[in-house]
C-alpha cells in the first residue's frame, strides 16, 4: 500500500480512501492497482462502463453530492 501511495503522491484523504478501495483482494488480483495509478497520474484515460455515467462521475469527482 505504501508503494501505491508513493506512486500516486497522496496529498489528501480522498486519494487515500480511493487507494484503500483499490488494494482490496478482488481489485488487486484483477490488475486494478496499475490501472488506477496510471489514470490518477493522467497516463491513461478514464473510461466509464456506460456513457450515461460520465457526467455523474465527473460531478462526484469535482466534489458534488
């Protein structure tokens, strides 16, 4: 977990919470840690399972709800 925190250069509690959710066994075994790190660093585009989720997810990331 500390390695992932260093890669993402954690600066706030929200990022730390996201990292904790990624290191859970199911997500960790599916390669989600690497995808999260690359997306957080802006090296890989964020994709959504359905286009209708794009607006809601951006709103939530901006601090809404």
